[in-house]
């Protein structure tokens, strides 16, 4: 792979899977701060709920997707949890983060060639419980990178709040983005959490005044710009649209998906497009596959570790011009009842739970069915934007 | 420019740049000055020189010093001394110690400095000897070599920090 200076990423070449996969069941676990639960207990609970939602038994699941991260719910864990022993196809190209958007691509292949009929995708973490043992909490995955250990961490450039506050400050300089505009994202997510009894921050309101009065612990970030650290997980079940037509609940149809990749990986300091995400590459691919445009979208959920990541994904996914994100999100734009671009209507990782995006997809499905806590009126097209840094992904779901 | 660097004696795939599990190295978060990919960076800093690798094949800076050049797929590279002058690309003011070893550092100002020789090369560093309120985007800055040490960790290492020029 040789590139020109300034080139920084590309879209994965995906074949068209529009209309080939339906999500017929969703579930998430109880969401909490440190709870003493194990990851397996958390995911198992989410799976039980997804099965009940889909009207299926554990033995109906013959495909299982999860992420390569530690402690995830593989076939052995599934069988132990449910006391089953049947053959299950499995793939580690699912889970949360970017995989929560692109799992349906790999499920489509398995459904098409008969390897599976009902494919379960899960993700969960017990990071609130485990936080004390981890090096820099969720920063541990970055501390494990030896370039970071030897070129970034000794200088204090660690962990994620520092990376993204650095990006936010440059975004403010390049585009005039303000603290109030970042605050509008945090306030919208909190309002949605206040409406959602499942959200960790359900009882904690956040006004703009309160946001601005909060100390900047990683200037320019306040703690309200940063996601929670949580115990929780989620699951969704995929099948063909034909089978999903018989499910108890209205299915959501996978209309388009895409994956974008950054050559610099998680070495954000060296990313040429410093204030962009790989959604620049994934979103056009996903919308093209779906035959839709950002203007058609009623709900945009996205992986929101920090307010600035939401702002960049809104720009990079095409909801506004690059650099205009601050003005775009100001005011009530992102609120579920604004009639503009409803965003993270369950509260997101900022205010629902830091379960790395899996609950975002669960929320999109609930919105398309009309059963969400903060229900968007006439929600027909919902999008999830996944993000890890090295990758960004886009999933376009439509009402079945 | 120094003689061509011997290829680091570790695997060149992405996974070999990582360790698994909790970080157990007793000198963390000091750098491991023996890690082949960055040993020359820290040896140079100890001599009060800022050195950045240059690809032997295409002549572009290779930062970070990975086994293969992103621009030409070339492998050999050489460490080249740079002026230590640059501009302040971005920075943050950290009031919360994210590691217990950072406890005596707060507040501190981690920053990215774009090098004069090639602004696409951004050096992670810390701004010192300045009031954070006086920092401005793209202001000229210059390297200074200081001992860094961390709470509860034995030893110190000479590191390239930056000050306003």
C-alpha cells in the first residue's frame, strides 16, 4: 500500500446488500455504573431479551457475531449460558463500535449461502466494574500500543479525553466551533436520557447553564463532553426480510452500509485530516447503497465518546458542510421533537450508557417500530454511525 | 543523517506493536528506551538532539517510525536531526491525572507540534515555561530537553518538551 501525502483513508469495497437483511429482534441489558456483573451475565441478559422480542428460542440461533475484543459472547459462552449444543456459525466481524454497523454485511453472506437462518450480534462490557484494574480505565487498549507507550504517553498525551480535547481545540480554531455548540450535543443527549428510564443518567438533568458552569477538566472539555463508563450490553437478531415478516414485531430493513478506514489508525496525532472521521468514506457508500441521501434521514445515532466526535460525524456523514457542524447542532436541532435531525434519542454514550454503540442500533430499530421512549414522529429512516478512530462505519435502516 | 538503521528485531506486523492485558512494565509511563522502534529517538534526546526517521527509499519523514513507509512501501530508514523549531498545532490543559503516575504533573499541557521541516510531522509533547492562557494556534515554538519523572516510578528520562520561541 503506497499513498500520496495527504491521502488518509478509503472506503471498504462492499457489494450491494440493500434489502437482504432484516433486524427482527433487539434487546439490551440493564445499564449501570459498577455493578459487579460479568460481561457474560450482561450479554446473556441482553440476548434473552432479544430472543423474547423476536419470538425465538435459543436453539433458533444458528449464527453468532461478536467483536474481537476480550470477554465477548462466543459460541462456547452462548451454549454454556443457554444449555444448548447445536451447530452455530460464528464471526468476529460484529459486536459494537464499527461492527455494529457492518455485521449485517457478513450476516447477509451467511444467510444467502445457508450457513445461518437467524444471526445474533452481541456486545457488552463490564468496564465500570473493571475500571480500577485497567491502565487508564478504557485507555488501556491505547496503553497497550507500544508506539503510544514510547512516543505519546511519556509526554502526557493520553488517554482518550486528551486525544479528543486536542482535536476539539483544533476544530474550534479551524471552524469557529464554540463550547456552547459542543454543549448543545451534551444537553440534547441528556434530555433524551431524562426521558428514557433505561438510561444511567435518567434522573440527572443538564441545562446549558449547568454545562457551561462545569469545570474544564481537560480544557476545552468538561466532563459532560465525555461519555460515561458503564456496565452494559446489547444484542440484535438478523434474518432475511421474508422470515422477518413472520416476526412478532415490525422488522427494520438494512438498506445500506459502509466502512471507512484511516491509514493512521489510532495514532490520531498523525492523521492528516485531523478534524475528520472515516465517516467521510463510509457514509457516501452507505447512502449510495441505500439509494437515499442525508436529507432523507429522520434519526441519526452515532458512537459518541465525546461531543466533538458527534460533531465531526454529523459533518462527515453529510448532514451539513464540513466545518458547519457547530452552527448546525446549536439550539434544538438534535432533539427528538425538533423535526430536524433527531440524534441519540436513547441518550447515547454521553448519557445512556457507554456500551460502545450496540444500544444505538437497538434504539434505531425501536424508533422505526415506534416504540422508543423519546419517540421521533414518523421515523422511517434511521442511521447509526460507528467509530473507532482507525475505522468509521455507517448503517442505514428503514422501516420494514 | 546517520547510517541506515538496522531493521528492528521484532515482527513487523501490527500485532507486534502491542502488548496484551494490564501494563506491567515497572518503568511505565516512562518510555522503554530499549524498544527498537524508538530507541534512537530517546538516545538522541539524551544527547539533546531531536531526531526523526527519514525513509531511505523516498526521502519522506516516517513518523511514527513503523517498519514500512506509508508512501512508498520502503523499509530501511535513517534517523535525521531536525531543527527543533515548529508551530503549535493544538494543545489541551489537563487538570485531572488520568494515571496515578501523573498525580504530581497536574496541571499540564500536552500538545502537538508541527515540525518546521515538514508540518505533516506532529510531535506529541508538553508545553512548559508558559502560561497556557498565552498559547495561540500555529505560534512558533522550540524544543527544550528536560528530565521527566513520574509519581511512584524510579528513574527519569530526558525528553523533548517545547517552549514558546
